[in-house]
C-alpha cells in the first residue's frame, strides 16, 4: 500500500497518526504486504521531527492558519489574507506531491496542514480518510468532511456534528493510543522513578501538566500538598523550571509526609509503569491524554487548558464528567476546589473504582486497529 499521511502542529494530531501508521504497517506485514509512507506537513514542525525520527520520508508544503472571530472584519485581517494565500499555495504544492506519489489512500489527522493535502487528495480522486481526535469537530476536519472525506471519529457524540453528507459513512474508532502505554506494570512504577518514599498502603496520585509542566496545575497542587500527602503518594511531573520550587514546598512537612512527594521534571520511558501505578491522575484534558486514561480505566481530575483551540479541552472534560467517567475543574481552579474533587476518590476506594470503570467504558484501546480497518476499506473503494 502507498499511503500519504498528513496532520500535525501539535502532538494531539501527530502522535495518533504515527500510531496508526505503525499499526497499519504491522497489519500489512502480517498479510505479506508492504507499506510505503510519505508524511506531508509543514516545514520546521513537530510532524517533521516525528516523521524523520521514525524513518518516514517527509515532504513540506505551505499552510496557513485561519484566525476565527465573531467580527467579520477581523476575518479579512492582513494575517488571514496572507495565510489564505499560503493555504492556496499549499493546495497547489500538495497536488504535485499527490500526483507524484500516487497514494492508494491519504490519511489526515487534523491541523491546518491537513486541509491543503486533503483537498489535493480529493481533487486527484484519491480516497481520503480523516480522523478527528476530539469530541468537537476541528475546523480543518470540518472543511475536509464537507469535501467528501471518509470520517473516523473518537466519540459517538461527534457524529451529530458532521455534515449530513459525511455522517452516514462515518466510523467511531476512538483515538489511537501508543501500545506501550497499555503495557505498564504497576509494581515497577516506583522503582523506575526511584521513588523510595512511596507508601504501598496509600493510593498514588500522578500529577502532570505535559512535557513542560503546567504552572496552573503545579501551583494548585503545591498549595494542597500538606492535606494531600496525608492521604496519598504523589508523583509530580512538573517541568524542568519548576522542580526546585516544588521540592521547597515540602521542606517544613514531617519527613514521612515529604517522602511521599516525588518531584520529577519529566517522565520518560517509565511512563507506562507510572500510569499503571497511579490510582488517580490530575492532568489537562487534551484528546491524547483522555484516550490514554480511558483506555487504561483511570480515575482522573481534569484541569482543562482554557486557551485550547475551540475550548476543546473543556468540552472533553465536561463530556466525561457528565458521564461519571471523570471529575473536572471547569470553572474555578483552586486548591480548595481540587480538594473537593479529590477527597472522595482518595477516601473511598469503591467510589474510585466506579469512576475508573466508567472511564474504561469510554476507552478504546483498539482504536488504532479500528482506524486501520477504515484505511484498508478505503483502499478497496
């Protein structure tokens, strides 16, 4: 199979694409077939770094960002006009790429770069599969859905947001999760971190704000530490710039309590074991994070990133909270509000299990295989 994959700008678009490519390659090799992939994206981008580090050929094309506004005058701002010209140039470049590579299928996973490539695929009459990671429908994927793409979505609730022309053939696949995330061993979590003060008789809370950490999450948890460490072990992934501040936060606590707080700038290869060990997770509510935590069946308290595109993180968190599959700080973010959400999860193991089971019901650990099914079926059309 010859596949063009496009999508990027953020990890939420890029890593599901990589996971799907790896799953497709394994599926085809099992059937005695090969896979030739070309990743098309923006120059100097995350998707370029991910593609090249995984041995996938990469082709850059121009792209442009449409800045949304309720004011029609702002839609014709100089920045938007310039980027619309870049997007048009990207379509022309993408047409040449598609014509030269002649893919059997094009897989788009969102982000502005997916629009020119997806439109070029449709103009060349090549099958186009579009994957939407969030509960909402991103602007780029909305454009491609109207252009006749075969839609794969993460949630049943996304189906009603699709245009009528795309809804009938849409498939709910879930969001691809890296296989390694599902293979963690809880008994290796503390050892892998060097977390010597971990008390096996207490629940463990994993706090993360992403690779760079989150100042909002770090500060909120820091202010709650005296209360929290009496009830739980805490693995706190905080970003390089925040390590010293958070270690200082437990200086005046009893030695036994302070030892239960493990601060680390970054969690790397040991992440699957840390997630397996965690009883409760405090994190942002991006699509990739939610896919992993629901696939694992983890009780979580989400602190949505207010500046996420289209406020998608708040929508993601609200969707799970309303289903009883998570808790979330949707409005006020404070130590007191976080304590209110955490207390029943930490003091009532049965309630924590109920939330975790509800989360698992929303998880799709086989999402990559489901998406591969869609891609292979598109090849046959």
